[in-house]
């Protein structure tokens, strides 16, 4: 196989793993709350800024954000759910599949967060490279250590989220609520608290993705928008609520983009993924692993 093509595939896998980390939080919200969070990209932006300022204020490496940013964003996500979304759910007692009011609320939050960040922080592009700037050489192929750490961190995040959902009491409550909310409530589960925990976890997971992304990317108020559409496509392609499916779809997206870019321009490379997306959903409308919620 041509060395350039091998390099493109490896680069695509590394980038796809980061895409997967960004999409995992959205997948969890889809699977449990069944609500499209239009503010997901804004959560990523806040997580990246939290990691950036934590590193600058503490005068430590960029990866210190992996500790600070998830805590900040969990509190933010939990509070947002309890204060603003929970009252809407209580008012809509029918628990419709996709409450329109919540969709409108998250869309409004997206606009508020992005524009507030623009006013407060300005439109400047900020970078925060890590001290781990070495490059691993495998023959003619060079892999930056920072990108490798980001990819490996994404898989650690995937495993941790799977363990949380499948092996803990909180995870059992999440799965019970996703399968039948009314039955879960009758069994004594505080479903509104479950919603808040899920939203907090989703925000924290997105913050981890942002902290992993920060050393190799720039952060600015509109950075979330560039990942938003990708995250939605990945979650749908992987199957709603399927955590492994989300990561697999992300890896496919990364490889398709990277390999296509060797033959066509970057814009057309993204078009190739859209074509793959349409073809896969034509064959499997439920997505790659779309057999149920929170798999």
C-alpha cells in the first residue's frame, strides 16, 4: 500500500477518534433524553476555554484542563438541566419524544453562549500547545505525540463511559430511564435527577474532548460550530444512543475525510463523507448500531 495512503489512514483514525470524543456526550443525551442539544458545540467551546484558562492561570501544561474543565462543565450542565430544562419536562407531562420547547431552549442557549463569549473574550484565535511536542517516527511516517495522546484519551473516555453506563448504579438508572421513563419513575427512580446527571456527564465528556483537542487546535468563540454538524452526523450514523457506534462512525468519518483529501480538495472530501452517510443510512436507516438506547 502506498505510504502516503497509509499516512492518510493513520491521520484519519487519529482525527476520527477526537471526533468521536466530541460526539460521545451528544450520543448520551440523544439516547437518554431523546433531545437534540443544539448547544452541544457551545459546550465544547466552553470546555476548551475552561481548559485554556486553567492552564494559563495555573501556569501548567495544557493537559491540566483534563482535570479542571470536566468539573466546571459538569456543574454547568447539571445546573442548566435542573434550572431550565426540568421545569419544561414537568410542564409537558406527556413526555413527548422530542419536546419542542427544549429544542428551542437549547438553540437559544447556543446563540447566547457563542455571542456572550464573543463579547467577553473577543474573536481572537488562542492556542495552548503542550510541552509534549515530540514526534514519533515510524520510518517515513511521523506521528505527533499530542495527537496520539488525544486519540488514546478518546478511547479511554469511551471505555469509561461504557463502564459508567453498564456497570454502575447510576448507569442502571440511566438505562432504565431511557427504556421506559414512566416505569422507572414508578420503580422509585428520580428521573429528573437522572436527566440532570446525564446532562452534566454529557457536558463533562464534551469538556474532556475539548481539553484533548486544545493542544493541537485553536479555540475561539465559534469553534464549536465547526464540530457541531460532524457530531450530529456521527451520532446518527452510529445509531442513536449507541456509544460504541458513535466512536466507530467517527473513525469512519475521519478516515473517509483524510483519504478523500488525497484525491480531491478538502471541501469535496467532506462531500464524500456525506455520500457515505447517505448510502449507509439508505441500507441501515437505524444507523450502524441503532438497535436500542444506550448500548
